[in-house]
């Protein structure tokens, strides 16, 4: 390990836990941090399938290369191996709040799967916090780092308040006439968040239903 600007470094051994290393490492080599105090991540990979490589993440702490383990949202180790699938060229990114996202094409559901992990430096772990699926014809990263779980949490919170998600002025118990007056432009259908929310003209109130395990 040689720190930039130093003349001498430290020799150390590290268990890569990989059968082989994909060379040249022109992709996923270093994932730049978005936060002060959060280190950059070093990624070493091996071939996984035609859709992704298996990425093993490391950080450098106090001049020592240390590997990270993957755990679920309860802190249980995800697999027997400390690597995770990631698409080539653009399969890993780091977001604010020490969040790291891995993206790869999942053949079983024919969609891109995006897993969001929270980096815990003291425990040297990446804890799974959210999952999101996007259609196969949308290979780019979504603008938002929010996944399906966070969306359901926000939906649940809005429902408990009796309001519509991202439309707090629309409240449970509103009459159809009041709803039209609130939105002004609403006819019988309105698009919000890319989804169609339909209101029947002859109903006397708007009912918001939500379900979450």
C-alpha cells in the first residue's frame, strides 16, 4: 500500500476470495465517495456471467486494505462469499449518506435489479437497505436513489395521514367536487409519478387504499 506522495509503502496480504481476477480493471476500479469522512471504495472483480461480474469491495482505513462484507437489513450475512453481482462498465455507484448501489440485469425477472447498501465503516459491512427493479429497456441509473421499500414507506406514511402521495392537498373524505376544485385541471384522470390515478365522475368521495406487509 503506497499513499500518494509517499516514497515508501506497506506490504500486506489480503484474502480476495476470488477464483480469478478480471483484467484489465478499467471499470469499477475506484468508486469515489460522496461524503466527507467516507473513504473511496476499491473494487476487484471476477467473471460472473454474461450479464455481470462478481465485485468484491475494499476500503483503505489507516493505511490498511480491508474487505467489506454484505449483510441483509437485519445484519445477517447475505451469502457465504463477500462479493456481489454488478453490471460491467456502470454497475456500481456511490450516493450521499454512505449509500452504495449495485446494478445488474436479472434474467429471472427480465429487469435490471438495483440493490442499495449502507456502508458501515466501523463494522466493515455493506447493509442492504433497499431494492428496486427497472425495465430492461431502461439500463441507465434512475435519477433517484430511492428504491421500492422507501417508496412503500412513503406511501404508507401518506395513507396513515389520509393524504395522497406527493399530493398532500388531496385528503381522505374529499368530495369529487372539492377534489376538482383543488386540482383545478383534473377531469376524470390525472397522471402523477408516472402512474394513472383515476377518479370516477359520479362518486361522492375519493378512497385511498394502500397495503404493505
